[in-house]
């Protein structure tokens, strides 16, 4: 009941094709490096999980990825960020309709808004 279709994934097929073009003396070190990378990633993940578990047992917060307050990467503007405007007191008008010092002087009989 064979369909003749290989079960291997596309990545493994590409890897095999690349290895076929290499001489034998290069194939073996490449295979060893790939195995070492895979095992090294497993060890690194296991160590990180173990460190997080130890931190939880000791009541420390686990080391996490940087939070947005620490601002890094493409969203961090640094010195190019717009400056913060001072907050207006609650009773003072502001916004697009507030003219401030550019408002025409009021007469004595005009009501204030």
C-alpha cells in the first residue's frame, strides 16, 4: 500500500540535496555541527526553564522579555520622541477653541464662557 510519495518534509529533502553535492569529508562535520546545534538548543531551553522554576521557588520574579516601558527596537524614538506637554490645571480651558492670549478683550457687560 505504498503511494510512492516520500514522507520526508521539504526541509529534510533540501538538506539531503545540499549534502549530496558536498564531498564526504565535508558531509560528516556538517552533520555533526547540525546535531550539536540541535542538542545545544535543547540544553539552552532546559537551562532557561530550570532557572525560571528556581526563581519561582525563591519568590523572585522570573526574567522576562523587556516591557514597553523599557522601550527598545523599532518603536523606541529616543531623543527624537515628541516632548511631553505640561498638564493644564483642571479649571483652565484648553483645546482647539481656546484662544488664550490671542482672544479679543472682553467688554464689561459680556458674559464669560
